[in-house]
């Protein structure tokens, strides 16, 4: 049996550690991917705090390998897989939809009945190899830098989804406020800048991230969030306020 190193959550509320596990073999319809890069997500930290009752309720089982923002190259194909060949560079969907349940068939695959996914309840990408249950979860990335591609599958996709929903509100004279310009908000600033003509104001307490937001396309970056933030935005918009506020922090103060 060939083995590999994997960074696993060993038990509910346990401390993640490097483990030696078998290299998985792809079953029918599955694809074995050799991992090139994995984005780290705040969920990777949250998962370490999940109590056993909640994990069980979610239908997840421990141990599992962490890492759900994955890029890599196709290593082996299970029976029946077409459209990919060993060596193909791919990004791996951060979700794990079955493709055949009622939710998946109507396009709401985020509500798929399958419990968990790669890196959350099932083995993820913080290992040498990862099993992808359906080839439909793979997106060819050509010669795109795999380290650039990996976080697009979750952090990038989450911010893109938020921005796409509000695009109709972003007329050229509109203002969009992004609360928190870290891992998610940094992407939102870029999508707002690239996809719309609205003025983008980042609100972020960390100075380095404010600088980053400006370099990524924000027109202004305010130090916040604090009691005076709303008044400051009203003042900067001539009393009109922002057409869109995207909250990428989600704590009491930002809400
Ligand atoms: Zn995540
Ligand atoms: Zn499904």
C-alpha cells in the first residue's frame, strides 16, 4: 500500500496534525488529483471548534483531511471518466454536489443533500493527493498559476457571488462599501472595480489591508468599523449613503 502525508482533523475539537494515510484510488466516476496548491480559509479554524454533536448532525465523520480550496493536476481517472487526461491542470470545486438530487437538478447545488465535502467532513486537499467524486467538479486552468487558482474556488467565488447579485444596483454614480478587505473583501474590491463603474469604499481597521484595498481598485479606504463609520460614509456620499454595502466580517459591529 502506498502512503502519503495528510494534514487531518483527528477528532472533534482535536488539534490538526500530519498523519500518514493510504493514497486513495479513484472508483468509478472519480478522479485522483495530485495537489498543487491549497488556499487556507477561516473555516479551517472554525472546523477545529465543531462539537461532536454538531459534526454528527452535519453527517461528517472524523478524521478527515482539511483543505477545501484546491488546485492540482489530474493523476488518475476512475472507470467511465471522460474529458480529462492525466497531467491536466485543474481547479477543484470547493463544494461537492452530487449532481442528481432535486436541489442539484434545479441549479441549487449549494443545497445538495450530500453531507460535507472535500476538506469538511471528507478528505480534502492538504495532502499529496485528493479524490474528486465527480469530474464535473474540475475546471481546467491551463497555465494559470495553481497558487493563484486555488483560493478562487472559495474565497474568490464567495466574493464573486456577492458582487454579482448586486451588480444591477451599481450604476456609475453609485457607491459600494466593502466591510473588511481581507481574504474575501479583497476579492470583492477587485470584482466591483472590474465589473462595475461604481465608487468603491473599503472599510478596514488594518492599515496594510487598507493599502492593499487601494492597490486592488478601491477608490477610498476608511479606518473602521466604528460608531462613526456610517456618518462618515453619509458625508462622503453627500448624505445619500451607499447603494450597496457588502459585509465580509459578519460580527455585531458590522451588522
Ligand atoms: Zn472556505
Ligand atoms: Zn445533489
